């Protein structure tokens, strides 16, 4: 008798997120990452699935990212450009721009992975070498870099941030890369038109993939807050009992604020995709029992987090069995009605951090072999469910050709594999069955280290929370006083939502580049200051000082350091 064929169900889960980079008073974009990732990653990731229609996946879109994509679509359609880099692409004469704008271009247009996005292009590499030489001569040296230099620099920056499938679909991109130098205003505007076309089609492409059943689109509470911490700072102690916490005992009115983020997110998803999401990816996979219970009351069927959370939760009931006996199944979380999916950290992190160093075909073959081993080693007769969950936008700049060959080989292998079935979280939940376990206790934590330490528990992070708590207390007093009209109160509530997002505290830490810490520190404090203005209050003096000692300490050397990143 031949041995039974062992199968595996694979959930490929790609998460798309950028915080709100808009100046909250003017609507200007402070940083360009939304449209750059749209043209490089959101378009490429859709194209790979379009090329491989038998591969299914889950894709999470954070509502605040979708809001910004809508904003860029409006900019491209109206020509009223609110991102300075796009305005420079559209400018007739870059010799006419002022010193501050020149400095901005020098600062922004080398922000890319140098090994994969600058080194492969001799013309772009030469621009970097010219900049370094001029900078070494002192401030006056940069004055010799002309508008022609700036035009070439700006064009190459955008060419390097163009997705591989976009290059293959748009002849103008290849023509400009072949030309290599002496780019005219007409050249830059032709590239701007490509960026506009690709950005406009991002959400419609993903909607079409969902409508034909190939993709399940999930959502996140609107501005990407860390839900367990909005509910209770003490949730951090479930994994790190000795972590210092903010001066405030808890975030004022956090449960209502989290409910508001959830409601906004559900409304946004339904408006864009025609129905509410079946599942919610919590910001950074950060979960707690109280948070997931709130999701269950909203009719959410599934959520997801990291495997360390599952292991810690199961360990509260006794010794853990071998990893393969608990990780490769979904778990229904007691008293919530919500099913949890937990990422295979090894396989997910291999894509995120390791396979970029491999040949694409070898990496894809290694992934398929790992999935075959999981199927072979599965206990009993159940089909294991493997959840591979990671950012769908941040890893690819470390890969040659934006990960094109790895993803193409991986998807082709999955399509032809006889026993690996790609599926979605909603489909697994709908099928039900005995392979869905029962999880009696959910420990609070995230997919980062299995804890909440990335967002709380250090001097800078706790100070950021205390500043937010004070702003929220002022918000409560002002809204209770009736001083704000309904429209003004809605604007203040939305601005508070921006301030409650996860990204600010993520950046506060000496493990991040100082120039990035300082940039996000400025945006965070400006967002809080704008909240006070919307409440018709003077911003407190504390907002004039950096939150991060690291960002302040390194401010004087930021120029030198940013050139080498």
C-alpha cells in the first residue's frame, strides 16, 4: 500500500501600512513613502497575483494608508500636487529653486537601499559620488551642483523606486533608464504621468482580485493604534512584568477610542470594497483578550498575531507540546467567537530578512521544501494550516529586482504543487472542523518579540504616551464643554486618531537611525500641536522639546549620517 499523500493549507498574508505623513495643518506630505511604495510594491504585489491566478492570499489594507492613496489620486487627477517631490518632478526649471528645496532634494533622493537601488545603476551611482565629493568641499561645494544635476538626481530616485512589473509594462521607464542622464522637464513629467497612472489603479486592481475570489482583503482599526495599550497600559506586564510604564496609570477613555478606531475602519472598508471585512489584522499583531473580545462583538470572524503569543498563551495551561503540534492550526479564542491565526515566525522571517540574500529560485525551492516537511511531520490525519504573515511592502527593496524572481518562482511553484493549497483565513474559518483548536487564555503581546515593548516601557516611549494622555484629557474637557461645533469636534477626533497611531512609539528607540527618529519625533509633536489648535487651545511648552533623547543628541551629526545610509 502506498503511503497517504500529506497536504498543507497555506495562508499567505501580506500587510500594507504607512502612517499618516500629511502635515495636519496644510495637507502637505512630509514624507513620500505612500506613493513610492504604491509604484514599487503595491503594484508589483498585485501583478504577481494577476500572473498566477491560482494562488490565493490575504492582503491587509490599513485604512489610513488607503486615505492617503486617495489623496495622491486626487493630486494626480487635479494637478494640485501636495508632495514636494512630485512638484519638483513637474517643475520646469530646477535651477530656480531655493536653498531649502535644494537641501530637501539632497536629503530625500538618496533615501533608498544603496546596494539594491543605487549600486546597480552607474548613472545613479555617479550622482551619489558627485554629491559626496561636493559635500566634502564644505557648504559652498554643493552650490556647484546645478539644476541639471538635480533633474538627473530626482529622476533616478524615482526610477529606482519603480516596481519591476511597472518597468516591464511602461516603455517610458525603460527609455529613461536607457537614456541615463540629461533628463529634461518633459522626461520628468512623462515619469510623473506613469506614477499617476499606476497609483490611480492600485486600489481598483486589488478590488478586482478580491471580487474574483483570489484575494481576501482584511482591515485594521483605522489609524493603526496598539489596541491592548489603549485599553490598559498594564497589558505590557503580561509579557514583561518589570517594564516601567508611563506616569499616567492608563490612557483616558481608551476603550471608547479603540471602539471608534474599529468603527472607522469597518466603515472605510465597506465603502471601498462593498462589504465589511471578515477579519481584522490588529496593528502590529498586538492582541489581548479584552481587545479580541471587542472585535468579536463587532462580528469579526478572525484575527492574527505572532507565534510567540500563541506559545505564551498555551503555556499558561501547562507545558508546551512540540511546536508542530500547536502552531499549524487556527485557534478559537474563548469568550470572543474570534478565530486566531498565528504566524510561522521562521518562514515569515525567512522571506522578510533572509531570502533577499539568496538566488530567487533557490529561496522559493527552500520555502516549498519547508512546507513539504510540515505536511510530512503533521500529527494525525489533519491538514496543517501554515500562516506566513509579513509586510507586503518593506522587504522587497533588499531583494534584487524588487523580489520579482523570488515571488514569481514561489507563486509558480505553489500553483503547480499537488499538495499545497493556498487559501484564506475566511475560507479556513468557514470550513471549520476539528483542526480549529480552543484557546482558553490569550496573553497580551504583539508579533514583535511577542511583547509590547516596542511601544511602551522605555523613557522615550513612556514620555510619548504621557504627552498623548495629557492631550486626551484636554480633548475630553473641551468636548464636554460644548465649545466645539460638531464639525470641529469631528476634526479634533480624527486628529486625535492620528496621534494614537502605533508608528510614533515604534520609532522612539536607539535601535533606529537617528535621522529617522528625529523626523518622526517632529511629525508626532506637530500632530499633537495641531490637535491642541483644533481644540482652540495653546499647545503646551513640552511639545517644543524632542521626545527622543537619541534624536536630539544626534541632531548635529544628522547631515553626515544621513548621507551614508
